[in-house]
C-alpha cells in the first residue's frame, strides 16, 4: 500500500511536465526524502514584470501545490533583483528594464495572488535581492562585484550564447545587451543560494534551469532536478497566454467573464487546460474524452476553475447559470459592469473609449472587434470605428464588446 501511494505521488508530481531532468535523480531524491524525513527544497522563480497573474502563471503554481501536498518545502522566489535585468527568454529584442518601485509594487500583488492556488501556511516567500544586494531573513552580505566576477568565471560566453533566443538575435544581427547575458547566470545562482533540490519553470526557462544545475556542480553541490511545464495557450488557441496579446484569463477577473472566456476556447485547448490546470490524472482525462460530450466537459472545466478562484462550487454554478441565461436564452445580463470615466466637453472615437474602459487591450484590437461586428453601442451593432462618443457629464453608454463583456460606461466630472 505504501509503495502504491509513493507511485501515485510521483505520477502527480510529473503530471503534465514537458521535461524531468532527470527522472532517476528525482526518484532518488524522493526516496531519500522519505527515508530521512527531510522535505525537498522546491524552488520556483517569478519576475514581477506585470502587476497581475493569469491562468498561464497558475500552471506552475499548481505544480508547486502538488509538491506542497506531498509534504515538500516550496519556495516562491520573487526575482526583485533579476527583474531589474529583465528576462530575455523568448524575446526578439532587449526587454525594457523596470524601476525598483515598479518591481516592488508588482511583487506585492504577486505575493497576494499566488495564495489563490498555494497553501499560504506551507509557502516560503523569498526575494533574490537577499543574496545579490544583501540583507533578507538571513541578513546575508551582498554578493558584490568580486562575487559576481567569480560567478561569471564559472560559465563561458559560448555556453550562454547557446540559448535559442540569443542565437536567433545573433544570427539576425540584432543587438544583445551585455546585462542580458547576466540574467541566466543570476537565475542559476538563485539555486545555489537556496540549495535547491528541484527547480520548476516553463519550457521557455529550460536553458536557465539547466544552467542552475551546472553552477551547482561547479560549487560542489548536488545538482537540482529540472522540471518544466508547457506554456498555457491563450483563449485564441494559438499564442501563449499573455495579457498584451488579449488572450489571457486573469485570476482576478469577475466570475462571469472568467466562465465566458473558458467557454470560448476550442475543444483541443480545453483538454490541455484539464491537464495543466486541474488535478485530474491523464487516465481520468482520457475517460472524460471518451464518456463526456465536449460541451459538458467544457462547462465542468469552467465551473471548477471559476470555483477555485471565486470561493467554491457555488460561484462556479452561479457563473454557469448567468452564462446560460445570457447566451443560450439571448437575455441581457443581470447586471452590467459599471465603469466610470472622466467627463469632458469633447467626444472620443469609439475604439479609444473601449480601450480606455479596459474592454480591449488596445485601440487597434478595439477597431478589429468593431470591424468583426463584435461591438454593440446601446444595443445597436456598431460598424463605424470613427464614430464619436460624447463624454458629457452625467451621460452614460452601454457597451457589449465580444461575447462576454457588458459594461455601462458613466461619465463624471473629476475634481
């Protein structure tokens, strides 16, 4: 019975992973952990590059929760130092550097939102400025210039330039800033500082995670196991989930919006969401594929995810009832989201108003939605992207943007 439970734990820990490097090391570490009653140190780094997290971020959080449930020590590492550099992973150009104030603000939001998935009592939050800049819970001395030089001596430039994104930019004669080369080195050193047994990350982080293994060997330490998870595809079913691409589902979005967006994904995308965002094992998911109609499976997925982030099963069912009422019975929503914008004596183009209200990520996307017939103004289909909307104080306009966003925009004078 004990060996079966251990096998079940292992199956859950590796579920949905793209890479486990290597499986033999992981099994040995898990066996030693059980024998010595010493939990593994599981590290995951997050650079606070944006204030909010979406379902794509939670893929890693769910994997962290699996390790928590198995009794291991999970460290949520906020890259407040590496965030100053900017992760070049997957980028075609140098990422703009954030200010210290921006990073601290985003880090606070990250720390709050992660507990929608993680067990707060079992989560250790750390900041990598602790060892790079000094201080922190262990009052460490800063690594310093001499420490950074010693660290840099461990890895060759040729090794760093093996990264796919650096290779592409090099071959395309696009600039690579010197500080970008320090990012994977800095992330790798995080594993040395924390003496990590396991590091989790997205598939785009594989090079950085493997570099951590190399640095640990160089320091005479047992190398960490590297585990990666796929990047969650957004609601468009094509690109990875990203707020800037307009295909993201935020964990703080209203239940109705979250449910509606989940119902809009393709059947193929839905099954990847089951694998990466639920605790269902692959065999259970295959059984759903065989026995459930795709629409019923999608409703179940939407209910479960809404319930997870909005207070339980009742919230999921309420969102489903509203969705059915509005979209299946073609009724108006029970309540329009109210958005207050500053009044003025001028009028603004409809796309600008939609973007300002947060109903589309950009003016260009708003124009695309209008052109596709996805926008109503006061219950009338909008077709002219140049249409001007007056912003008279006390006036209001009702907007439907896409299939899920219903808003009443109210214009008020600001003091």
